[in-house]
């Protein structure tokens, strides 16, 4: 019984994380860089590439 409940819990968690990741993967449409959200970070910059806002990470 406990193993069954744990399995159901794990499946619900996995499906939820998959759906969240799927929504995050959809990017914001833009025409210029000004259309993209402004985020202050030294690790990445958001640019408008092929009419989509894309985060470019720095090493």
C-alpha cells in the first residue's frame, strides 16, 4: 500500500514538473531587445533572436 502511494505521488510530481518545464520552454515573442523582460544578472543576458526572447548564459 505504501509503495503504491509513493508511486502515485512520484508520478504526480513528475507530470507536474514536466508541465512546468514545458511552459518555461515557451519563449516570449519580441521585435526588438526592448520587448524582452529586463532581468539584472551577471550570469546571463536576454536578447531578441529570431523574434523570441532568449537567455544567453556566460561561463
